[in-house]
């Protein structure tokens, strides 16, 4: 009976040391370079959110962008996430391109974002543009379409120069005749 207890305790300790049996490991992440608000629990949550959002089962590579913004890269895609904390309660703000991808009918690779203010972002791509507002949803955040999806104005086509006549083929060149 003591042998069984000892093996269960050893297996439990092994899982804790290995990260509770999870498939992702953040041992490669240097939290001292990842901003003031990040810790292993918040990073694990970010990794889980980004893996689902980016549809990527591979290990993700983090990059700290400053101001609690993190870029997660994996499976040839990337997403930008922001950590917002209020009175010790922190939540991840998803990448606005995930929402805009659906609304604009455009791949996230083709979308460009610009932060208009703390809670508003502009997204442009595929000849369309839209504005999104950050909204609190329960304990998390979500981007809400805040404008109609506008078609970018396409400049009028420049008229083509008149075609240059092509030279006649060599076999059709008239031969000079003398009179």
C-alpha cells in the first residue's frame, strides 16, 4: 500500500515539474525581457489564446513590442495581443485582425492596422477599410465593428498612350524602284 502511495506522489511531482503535463513549455521564455506585467500563468494563457486564434499547434515564438503588447509567431502567421490589467485582474485583448478578417473578407496577411486611440483601431486591406471599438465582454475584451465597411476609392485609370505602329515584317518591305 505504501508503494502505491509513493508511486502516485512521485507521478504527481513529475507532472508538476514537467508543467502539469501540458504540451507547451515556456522554459525558453525570458520573462525579464517580456515587460512588467507578464508571468508564467499569463504567458501560458496568451499561448493558449494565440494558438487557437492563429490555428497553430506548433510552438509559438513571443516577441515583446512594448506597452504590454506581444507578438506571437508560429505556422507562418502572427498575431498581436495586449495585456490589460485593472486592479490586479488582467485580460488579453485579441488581435483586431482576427475579427476584421471576417468583416472585410480578407486574409489577415493583407490587413494593416492603425491604433486610433486606446479603444479604437482602424483596419484596411483588400480595398476596404473599417473602424473597430474595443468592448468589455464579461471578464474579457472583444472588438466590435464601429463603422460601415467602406470601399477604398480606386483612382480613375490613366489613359493608355496611343499604340506605336509596329514595323512591317522584313518580307513585306517594299523594294525601291527607279524610274
